[in-house]
C-alpha cells in the first residue's frame, strides 16, 4: 500500500524563452508638400521654429527637383511673413487685405555661381543621402524684428476669413525673381510654418502690487496688496492671486472684482491696443471699517472659456488644429527697429468697490495691476536631434486650411510675382 503522503516530483517543465523583436525607435517625421506638376517637392523637418529671444531657429529644408521637367527655368525659395486681416478672395482696387511684413528670396537651382556652399544641417545631409543629386538645400534666418505667429479668433459666420500674422515657405519655378516675372501656379507650392516662443527657464521675480486710498472725511486710508505666486504661468494652469485688504478707513468695501486681461498691441499702420478679459471673479465679500481680508483666488485664462469672443488673440495654427490663447510676446532687448504685427501681454487687475459719500448711490474704487506671462513650458529637446538611421516618415501637408494661404497658387492660373512681393521689403 502506497503512502498517500508520498508524491513523486513531476518532471521539470522546459521553458522556452521567445525572443521578442526590439521595440521600434522614434520615427523621424519630415513634412512634405509637392507642386501640382510634381516638379518641386519641399521637405521640412519641423513646422514650429522657436524664437529663443536672443536667436531663432533657422528654417532649414530641402527642395527635391525634377530638373528634366524644369529645364532652363530657375527655382527660387521664399520666406514670407504677412499680416492678414480679411478674406483672401476679396480684391479691392487691386489691393488685398494683406500687408507683407518681411520677405527673403534665394535662388536654389541652379546654385548661383561663385557662392560658397553653406554647411548643411543634419536634416539636409540625411535627405541628400536619400534623394541624391535631386536634393537642393535651402536655409533662412529670421531677423530679430519679426513677431510670432498669431491668429485672431473669428465669429461663427467668418470661417472664410483669416486674420493674424503667419509665415510661409514658398517654392516656385520661374526664369527670374523680378517683379514682372509670371509664376505658374502648377509649379508653385507654399507651406505654412510657425514662429513660436516658449517660457524662459531662468527664475523670475514674484509680482506684487500695493496701493493706499485716502477718502474724504476719513482720517486713515484703505490698503490693498495683491500678489501672484509666480510670474510665468503655462497654458491651462490656474493663476493664483493673493489679496490682502486692510481697511482703516470709515468706508465699507462692497465687493472685489479680479480679472485676467489679454492686451493685444496691433502695430501696423498705427499703434492700436485692444484689451479683452479672459478670466474673472466677482466676489461679494464686504470688508467693514477697521477689519481685514486675506484670501487667495484662482483665475483660469483658457480658450475653452473664451470661444465666443471675437478678435481674441490666439497662437497661430496649422490646418484645422485646435489652439490656445496667444502666448506672451517677449522681445529681444536693443532691437534697432520697430516690431510690426501683433504683440500680446497679460495682466491681472484687482479692483475694490468701496461705498461712496451717498452710501450705495456713488461708489469709489481702489485698483492694482500685476503683469504676468502666459506661455508654453520650455522644450526639453530640439526637434533637430534626429536618430542616426535613415528611417524617415514623410507627412504630406494638406492644401488649403484657415491659415494655409494658398489662394495665390491655385491650379491652372498664373500670378505676377509682384503681388507676392513685400510692400515693405525695403525695411
């Protein structure tokens, strides 16, 4: 009789380790757009070019050309910055609702004789290896006085309009780049890019503002102090406002009104400023004579709460992508000329509504303002840090779009290059 407690050890199982394939590395995305006749293809490694205040990322790319089709014509590449303030299809007395703020044009093919070849970037070297002698590199440097990409929020019935500042890379085939040269739309292509800024990574002071208000028939003043927990806020973050009221007067503080305001300075033919409240709190808390109030309030300046406000400045967008409130504009110190376009800033305003001489009939107020920066967080790595292999994914740009201004480049027509020239190119 077998011992029921005695069990034979089962045969050891054999575990077969299955080798998993290595995880794919990050893809190198390159954006591509081709002319209608397929003679020119524009390749860019990124769509956003960062303004670091002291310098801006160069616009480096490659044109891949069908030189057999182009024959004896030349190929030019152009960086264009324009301020648009109306529909592209409306032409009044030969003038469009557009002002070109900057334009630079270079000849890409054939390479100008006598010019020393410029060193190629990593992206250009990779594309040259891929496309061989069909690839022709180009590079543009942004001048210091150009604004960032901004678009103005339009109404629900204004989908055909485009207002704001945008940038384009335009490649076209012609015999020369003179004003009178006719440009075939079939051999022309444009790509909308963005000039953007990110929050500086250096520490910045904490904003604080104070004021005292002396009232008639009151021996002592009313003190108001407001501060922010920091000066730089990222898109989507709450803006925390600390408010302290010390009421030594004989007046009663009826309520507090705290707002975050966007100020858009439009510098074009004149200097115009527009202010729009993007977040607010109205607090009905009374501060009686001889008492104090100390409290923290939160404001939420986001696009989600302001989609119905006409003319609000937003960050420039490509295609139909969603965007956010325009980031604060930071200008380089010591620029030798005026910056044209749309310049954006933000402030918090704290206002106390105080009872007047006739009680609730007439009111007085005490106000302080605190400037702050609303921006995207700093980028951790540059977009040019491509992997060393040749695995590249090409993403085609869609034709058209709200700010992809290609109305001058429609199929089957010609355009006088003068209409694309900068009305202020001499600046």
